[in-house]
């Protein structure tokens, strides 16, 4: 056994990205913890993603650094280097693929450095360079680092790590306090005990992605068309157990599209006879991502775009229907029947910054949603 990264060691895991990236990184942390159970794990991430600590017990400590700061000055990188050095870590596992990352890890003085060997310099500076395969589910891509860690630990210092084709599906933890709070909320809103099937509709996507020109949203008018189809279906249903109730959810970044949906829905309802609503909003009533996870857990199905809530749903092993546009679902959603994607593929002519958004007929989404509600998760 390689004593440098044996048990009872301080391990630093670095994964910069959004909350979805952190959830996708959880299988990596789980494997590291399983092969070095008495070691401590510190996770270094961006401030915007710190809330992932509400979803896992795998991490002993969390550090943050704003890698997206612009301009990112030499002094900032020196601050990052000092932050890493001050931890006195025995091993670092980093998902950064640039030679600059490998250089920082080398300068940190950490004895064992596991990362992606994307260049000759990276392969020279890392003690265990791992092959980077981006053409797979992202959690599997990250998990190749954990496989490299395990091989380095068990093979007495082999310098090369590579993926083993192992499937890696994230798991998120529920907070009992959040489950109780969301249970009470649904009860007070008349959802619990209604007998209706509940669908969490989460229309928002990352504001940072939109700022970067990555448009992953489904237009408001399509969400309203979907609600109209649900309303028509409910009218034709003979009993409550067949009817569908939509629970509209979102975070602070989603206020604009939530307001548009609520306004459009209210206008439509005023033009119809008074009846039990097809939609109930819980916007502003989920305090944090732990509450959102509990809400998804308590409902029957999640409908969303490619976003952090999608990854939360995966981590809960919850039935979900995700709408994709510029991003490839094969890279972001496990190939499991519990999770279904509808891809606005445009004959495969999509790219991350095409600004085309997601254009999928509401009827197609409704039919897929109804099919999932009528099936068992394993079908």
C-alpha cells in the first residue's frame, strides 16, 4: 500500500463549477471515502455552490474560492495557492484540466496529486495523471479520478490512473427538518391528501449560464401550453386519483419566469369557470436547496430543464423529465429508465452557445409526463 495516501490522511478535493457539477462530483467523493474511510475530506469549490454541503455527509470541511472572478489576477492565484498550502493536505484530487491547475498543485507541496493528464506538463507535474474522457456521463468522467485515487492507494504508487467504465449515479441526502417543513407546507396548501398526482415544475436554469450565452430555458408560452393541456386532461378525468396537480417551484434566480407563468396562468383561469386549481406555487417558500430536495422527494414527478434541480432529482432517484437544448443529455443524465430526457436536437446541429434555447412542443412534453406518471419507475 502507498502510505502517502493511506488512511487517516487529509484529502483535498477540488471541483469548481455550479451546484450541478458538485452533485455530479459526489460519486467521486463517495469512492474516495470508501477506500480511505478514516481520512478527512475537504472540498474546495466556488462560493455559489457551497450549498451542496446541505445534500451530503461525505465532506468534513468546505473551502471556497471565486475562480470566476474577472479579472483574475496573479495575486488571486497566489491567494488560492496559500489557501491550499495552509491545509497541510496529504493528497489532492482535482477536476481541473488545465496545466495551470497542475502547476498550482505542484507548487502547493502536496505529495500526492491526482488530476487529469491533459497535457505533457500536467502528466509531468501530477503524481497520478488520469485520462480525461468527456464523451461520457459527467459523473463517470469525474469518477475516473476516484478510480485513479483507488489504484494509486492500492497499487503502491502507480503513476497512471484511468477509468474503468463504472457507472456513477449521485446520491443526495435529505434533511429531516426540510422534509417535515415541506410536508407541512404541502398539507397547508391542500396538496397532501388531495388524492391528485403531484408534479414539481421547475422552469428555471442557471443565471450564470444565461450570462455566458448558454440558453437552456423552455419559453414561458410553452410552460403555459403544458399547464393548459394538464387542465384539459383534469377536466376529462373521472376521479381525483387520475388528476394532476402542478407544484411550481424555483429559486431567487427564477423569479422572472415564475412571475410570467403565474401571471399567464392567472389570466387564463380568470377566463374560465371557477374550479380547483391545476397549479399551486411554492415559490419563495423553499428556504434552501435542502427544502427543494425534500419537495421533489414528496412529489411524484419532476419536470425541469437541464439545471441543478435536475441533478437533485437524480440524486434522489426520483422520476424526472428533463428538457434539453444546447446540452447533450447523454453527458448529463444517467441512462436509467427513472430519468427521461427530451432533446431539441435539431438533427444534431446544436452547440453550447447557439442561443437557440429549447424548442419542444408542449404536447410532446405532456405525453411523456403522462407516460411517466402512469408507469412504475423501473419500466
